[in-house]
């Protein structure tokens, strides 16, 4: 019985430790972002403008990046605003999507995303199933960096190559937020971060981050919650705490207390 109890205790401990390792390697990912979109079909189709809605999901290859790291942002189009119109059935592997991601916060700019020429066979008047697009960026400043999906183009290379251009009606919500830590070449003293010889103050107050004299507020209340560094840190601390508790329980269960209480026991 004692041996069986020991086996169960150590088995539970190893399972939780394994789960901690798996969760520690997960990508940073946020919920879906939906935004109204207007698509312009190719002129050769003779079709009018298409007013629809795009649903996208963004994720990062690194949930807790630091200054100097290069991350890959993946844009998955859950639902395109434009369907395959009622002209021709599309064979597989003729569709290539390209898009633009907007960066904000500590580091601003735009990223060009592109996907492979890959799609399932698509019937007329059926939803367009686009492959995931990716874009890479080197993070150069510590702080909060946001990513928003934007305009995208659907290229169809069949019979005659055509492009359908889809543009957001307004500004889409933030789809992904990363908290970038100071890299190995950075030092932080008294609220001032210095990286590669450039100094800029970083202050966070009430959800507003100010870096190098400029400020950025992470979207409106309708924006998605931050994903990545902060959540990952809390999750990791929780897992570490749980593991420590289990180790303590295992030591308590496995220690031969009755032998310790009986002097001269063997």
C-alpha cells in the first residue's frame, strides 16, 4: 500500500510538471477580431462592390519576447468578407492572400503579411477559405506593442489572374498585444530604458504607455484583452507555485514519519 501511494504521488507530480513545460511553450494568441470590410472585385468580373465582414485571428510565435527578438505574427482569416462569386468553380491551390498588419504602442509601423498559394477546391457562391498569412518583425523597443489586421488582397491564379482587394471600413480593433521586455543589451534604471545607446522613458499609467515622449493607449474598451507577456507571466507563476506545493506534499507523504518518531526504529 505504501509503495502504491508513493507511485501515485510521484506520477501526479510528474504530470503537473509536464503540463507546466507544455504551457510555457504556447504561442501568444488572442480572440477573433471582426470588422466591416468593402471588397472590390476584379474589373473583368463585372461585379459590384461587396460589403461584408472579415473575421481574423492573430498570434505570435513568442508570448514573452524581449528587445532584439524577431517574432512571427500569423494572421488566420476565419471568415473572408468576399465569397467565391457565381462565375466559376475554383480548383485547389490557386489562391494567394496578402495583407497589411498595423503595429502600435512602443513600436509602430506596418507589416506586409503573405500566405502560400493554397486552398481547397471551392464551388461557386461558397466562402473563400484562405491560407494563413505570416509576417516577421524585429522588436526594438521595450513596452506594449499592439497588432491590428487591416486590408488584404485575394489573388486567384486561374484562367486569368485576378485580384480582389478588401479594405476595412474604419479601424479594426487590436487583435494581439505583446509586452516586450528589456533585452540582454538593455538596462533599466529609475524608469528609463536604454537599448543600443538610445534612451527613452517608459511610463505606464491607467492603461496608457508612454515611450520616448510619445504615448499610446491600448485601444478602446471594445478592444481585445492583452495577450502574451502579462498573461503568460501570471500563468507561469501559477504553475510554478502549484508545482512547489505538489513537491512539498510529495515530501510529506514519502517521509517515514513513524520511523522518525520511534527512537531506535529500523
